[in-house]
C-alpha cells in the first residue's frame, strides 16, 4: 500500500478525557490499548536519516509490518501538518526480515515502544500513544479534517506537532540530560531511576 500520509501530533494530559471527547465527536474505538514495538533501520552512516526517510519493522497486535516513509517530492514535507509518502506491507516474520536487513548492511538505528489505541470516525483516524516520555495523540486524514477534528477535540493549531517520536525523544534527552539511546520503557525507566 502506497499513499501520502498527512498527520499532526498533540500532547495528551488525560487519556480518559480525550476518550470522552473522541466519543462525543463521533469516533469509535477500533483497537483497544495494545503494546507496539518498532525498530528503525538505516545504513551505519545514517544515510536514510539524512534524507528524512525511515525504514521500520513494527510488531503490533500480533502482526508484523514493514514501512518506508519519505518526504513527498511535489510539496513540502511539513507545513502545519506533516506529509510523508508511506509504503507499507504486512510481513509474516519480522525477525527474519531484520536478519535480511543486517545481511544487506543495514543496522538497527533506533527502537521505540508505546501502548497504542486506535479510534476512527469513518473519515480519519486518531491514535493515542502512551510512550515512555508522555502521551501523545495523532490525527491522520485530510488537512481540513485534521483541523476541524482538532478544533472539536479542543486542540488549537498552536498545539500541533510534526516531530517524529525520534525527534521528540532527542528533545526529551536534552531536557532531562539523559543518555538513553532508545525510546523504550526499560531504557527511559533506567534513566529516571538514576540519582
């Protein structure tokens, strides 16, 4: 599946309040809170990152997916919203695929985890991600739908974020003087436990 993904993120202070607002706005819960694990692969010298591309193996809800994302060639990758060309497919064995990547010279460059729940209203999607560094929601759909839905949820355009979880984690590490290398519950928890 190939398409242009358009989305924004925003911080969530109270998951229960957001769930209530989503229901009031006509959303229904598609996937209840489920653990998700992601590994980004790159060349040893991070050529993909330099091109603002990702190659990801994800395990979520008992299913492996392979995703490649890159900026669109015909418009900016970011304005008020984040735009990426996304190519994604289900794979039967993510562990075997990771071995293929390693054989081709790719390395695991970044790991991140979260607990995700997925909501939809028939037009777009809202995912709620509980990460080791806080809870965030993503609205994904057409730009007008994102803006009108955000307004209905009480989220102003000034709260929009277009940063990836990798970039949010980098900011968190600077703010918390953390040496954690991955956005995993174990790594962030170990850093928080340091005196």
